[in-house]
């Protein structure tokens, strides 16, 4: 379903954040994926903090 939604976009500008939003929307619309939706939501809304060494 995610690939179908990505292929349906009419844009050449596509970034990782766009993919995250599409996955979130697909998970939201599929019953029984509450845990996966919650994990994906955390990935989107959680900003990386600190310096990676």
C-alpha cells in the first residue's frame, strides 16, 4: 500500500520525511496496526538531540 501511494505522487521532489508521512497515513487507515502507528508517530515527532560521535 505504501509503494502504491508513493507511486501515485505527482512530484519529483521526494524526501525521507515524505515517506514517513505516507507510512503514517497508511498505518492509520489499516485496522489492527495501532502499535506500528504509534512507533511511526514517535519517529516523525521525535527530533534527534545531541551530537552523534
